[in-house]
C-alpha cells in the first residue's frame, strides 16, 4: 500500500512518494527540462491527476484510504488546510491534481552556494462548496551535478542533504558544456489540489 503525503515538506514528491520504491518499470521517467530562452536556464512542468473512491476515513489520523480506477489502494494524508475533513465519507469520489515545476539555473564557479529554503502555503474550499483544498510548497537551493550521460541526456544532481535527482536535458540544451561538480540553483514548486465529490444522499 502506498502512502501519498499531501501535507508538510514531505509532499514535495507526492506523485511518487511510496512506502517502498516502485519497480523500475512503473517509476515515472525523469522529467525533461527545456530552455527558458535565458542562457544557463532550463525548466520543466509536469501534471498528474488521480481519481479514486474513498474506501475508509480515519478522522483521528486525518487519512483516507482510497481505491484508484485500476484497483490500486492508497493511503492519503490530508493536510489541515482542508478544514471540512469530517464531511468526507466512504463512497465519496476524490480528485487529486499534482503540478510540479522545476527551474534550474547554472551557477558560475565561485558563486556562493544557496542554502535550501522551503515554504508552504495552503487554501481551502468555502463552506458553500464540496470539501476541498490546495497546498503549494517550494524549495530553493544549490545542487551539484554528480553524473552526465551524453547518450540518454540524463543529468543527475545532488542536494546538500545527499538526495539525488535525475532530469533529461531537452534537445535545445548544450549538456556538453556541463561537467560533474558544476553547481545549479534549483527552484522546485509543487501544488496539490484535492476535491471531493460527495455521494448523493439516498
């Protein structure tokens, strides 16, 4: 059973956060970054949508057990921004949309490293709407390139905590100018929106 975290900094990989790493065949491919038109910059945006039915609600833990259309069972942690959590019940349909944005900026040699900083903001549906809410989180800091594969155009970089990430350089990017050890300023923003469709009363 996978757990999708929709709150705190942990939800920065919500579409891929699992209790155990997914098999290579089902793991999402590295996102492709493309030139922004500004020299030394590359960016990417990726959106994922999940539609599932609520199977069970744990009000004390603020978690939902949901079943996706393919039968996959997930445990979803609901953030405090969703104030009308108590109105969600088994049988309701839940819609989750995750949008991830990444901006990479080349840092010239000698440039001071930027210490990672994070920010989280949230909003919720008003009382006249069905239960729902959205959370946005961002992380900004220096990362270091640890590997470059010219054949696949995969570039791997590592943050100051030792976590590694891989992106694919688009055809318009000159990765031959990059070297292992080069530093990039990475800005990652993720927005998670949750909407509940109530089961009609009988």
